[in-house]
C-alpha cells in the first residue's frame, strides 16, 4: 500500500498537480517542498529552518503523506521513510510547453505561490537559470534524468524499497492513478515495468493463458511454447515489458516494440485466475503511453478477432 509517497521530476512536469491528486485520493496530507523553502520575498530558508518545517510536517502525518519536490539537502528523513518514489520523466518538449504556459499565467494573473511570493516579469528577462525558471527548466531537464535514472534502475525489482515508479507521459500517470484507485476499491494489481526476476513467471502466465484457446478448439495455439527467456530478458532490458503485479507476483503481462516506425503490441496475456479485472486494458493503456512518450504516431495490434475476450478491441 502506498502511504508515504515522494513525487519528483523536472520543474514544469506537474509534480504538484499529481501530488495533490494522490493526496486527495488516498486521504493523506500533502506538502510542497518549495513552500517550505521559499519564505517571504523569495528568501531561501536556512537549512535548520527548512529541516524544522519538514520535521514538523512529518510529525503531524503519522499515517502517511505525499511530498513533492527535488530537494536533496536536509530531506534525509523524507527519503528514509518514503515507501514509494514517483518520477515524472516527461519529454523536454512537453515539459517546456507546460512551463511556458504556467509561468505566463502566473505572471499575468499575479497568482500567489508560497508565502506571498509571485512570479515577476523581470525574472523572465534574466540570463542566469538560477533567476529564470524557464531557463532553469531547459538546462536542468537532462540533469534530472541523469540523476534519477540510476536510482530508478537500482529499484526495479519488486522487492526493492522504496518502490520507484517511472511515469513517462501524462497518460501513464493517469493510468497509474487509476491503478491506485482500483487498489483502494479492493481490486488488486498494479502495473509496473517487468524485472528480470519476473521472466519465469511470465512464461507460466503465457502457458496458463494459452489453455483458454483449447476450449475454443484452437489446440495449436494452446500448445505454443511460451516466449523464450532471452526474448523476455531483452524486452525487460529495453523497458518494453510490463506486468500487472498482484501481491508480488505477475498475473498479466504485455510486450511491445517498434515495427516499421510504429509502436506494436507484441503480446498481451492474462492468467485465467485473474481475468475479468481489466488487466489487459490497463496494460494496453501503459503500452499506449509508452508509444506516446517515444513520439510514435501509431500503435498496432495483431491478434485473434474471433475469440470472445478480444471482442472489445474489435467492437
């Protein structure tokens, strides 16, 4: 269960928006680290002051919290207590478009941010990224990716703590939020990238899913061998294999790739014991978000039109 969540990502990626939504859905308090650091008239909080404000928030949230921001100094307790880290890894073009719209709206409408502070026109004219949020976003986008990628890679195994969730598009973020809502409603299973330790389980899911074809008189399909280990490991390495994880075990999976310059769904399989919960649709949503994040114009799928469980895709 996600109860102590830290949301990170480049400025303009939507950390605060996602964090607020998470807090509302989970009934948890939310803190924006910028609000703790930026005091009146844009004065930066002293280290002891920032740490004290953060400690006070955490002390008042014993049942869980959602925090957003990339601060690394004086956030050791936050990092130590987090059970989930959400990384918004959106393309630079999307982040910059969002940042420009957000900043112009704040300046024109004189929106208050934290502790009476507002964006200023003159800041947008400055050439120092430290004083110009738009330039800061442009220059820091790659640095954040360089910083967060090794951390995400070191936490890809399901048993790793804290759990890292890498979301590469707003659509992927929406799908993940939907998965959380399903968990809260008692429908188990979250979508995540597959790890090497999942490979044998994926082969088991494929064999079990194939048995459903036997009841339709499609024995050759049921008798197909599951995907070879090296193929599955290649997809895992490329970040093109996703699973629905229920209680630490994969119960459904999807594979994708690029064919003729377009995204292609290579495989979607759901264990029969976990059918009927929308896992296949959730996996396809995840693959679609991956295709969007890669800038692919289309996503194709080749499968059997006549089997009943594929009917929604041909309606």
